C-alpha cells in the first residue's frame, strides 16, 4: 500500500517555504549530477528562487555556456 495523494499548493509560511525550497533544490541538483554521471548525458539545470536568485548546474562546459547564454540573452536564443 502506497502513500495517499497530497494536494500540491503554495506553502503559506515563508520560513517553511524557504526550507522546503532548499531541500528540494538540493535534491534536484543531486539528481542532475546522477543523471549526468549514470547516463553520460549533458545536463544543464537552472533554478530561480522566489526572490529571483539563480542556482545552476552544468555537467559540461557546453551546458554551462548554454546556461550563460540564456541568462544573458533570455530565451530569445
């Protein structure tokens, strides 16, 4: 028997929301690293916090270049 469904909604308490963001961000970064290593994939990941801070991961220099171009030029490229 699995877990029951939970309702996905915004966390009202800002402290709890920030803690949850940090934990999920770290989990996503770990999964991106694992995907790059296990599958020999080129992985680029960009995460923006609610305050607009950018967190990124790039498995290769070319993925890092794609992230840089996106940040500088937006999604016009």
